[in-house]
């Protein structure tokens, strides 16, 4: 009864063995010396300017949250666009209500200055 699952079990065991083997092999072969370059917080090749503990402006986070909100709007509208013909006028009206609410929210954020970056 479990015979059809044998290839899956073999694949799982081989995958786990490969993952564990790679971790062990990387620890054995990699040099463990700590250098100034390795301890540097940046990987761009430039020396850091100022403190790395500097705080970001709240506007940065507001813009990020607004981006996520309007990105999720696109995700919700995609299935509607695919099935727009089958949904008919009721689906169209629902999508228009959704878009109107988000447009009003965008206008509100714009008037409040949340999209201004200065």
C-alpha cells in the first residue's frame, strides 16, 4: 500500500542528505578567519558613512505601507479582470465600488501630504 510513495521517500531522504552535507562541507572547507572586510556591515565595497543605527523617517514607512495597499488592490482586481465576462454587471459594479473606495483613500492620502518626500 505504501509502495507508490517509495520514490517520494527516497527523494526526501536524498534532499535532506544533500542539504546537511552541503552545510557540513561548507563549514569544513571555508576559512574561519574574521577580517575587517568580512566584519563590515556593507557589501558595496564602500566604507560606511555615519552611523549604521540611523533612524529612517516615518514617511518612508508610510510610503511603503501605501505601496503594499495598492499592490494588494492589483492582486484583488486580477481575478475580476480574468472573469469579467462571466461576472456580468454585478461583478462590474462590485469592482467599481472597490476601485472608488481605494481612489477616495488615495486622494485623501495625497491631500494629507503622505506621498510628499521631503
